[in-house]
């Protein structure tokens, strides 16, 4: 059972072959390949390679399923009591959906 821990968009993901993950917008079209070269840890079932901070020569490839997908809305609400002030701001982050294909360590 091989797996890896990759970093994309400031977040870390534990991935295996066949996993589907949502990462921050990559700018890659649907159907194309995405390559993640920031591999922090890689395991092939027997050996575990830990990066310092990255594993040299390791990379994870995946196929982009959806190039631009929106996350659920995050609502921020500001309020000051007794002043008649309130403000609501909403935001939806854009994501790319990737299916992990191959892990090379």
C-alpha cells in the first residue's frame, strides 16, 4: 500500500493511488495531467522516505477531473453593538478536483 503526503496551496494531503482530492485552483484544464513535486513523505508499503523538507526526486501525478469547482460559501459577519454597524461578506474559494494516478518515490 503506497501513499504519500503532498503539499499544494499551503495545505497538506495524504494521498494514495485512486484518491480524489480538491486542491486550490491549479490552472490546468480538465483531462490534463497535474504533477505535484512537493512530496513531504513517501511510502511504498515497506520503506518510508521522509523529506528534509522534501523527498528528492519524488513526485505524484494525477488527472484533473474538474478544472474549476467552487467550495461551499464562507460567510463573515462583522457587528458592533449599539452603533448600528453590521456587515456581511461571503466568499467561495475555487478548487481543482484531481484523481491521483501514480506515486514515484
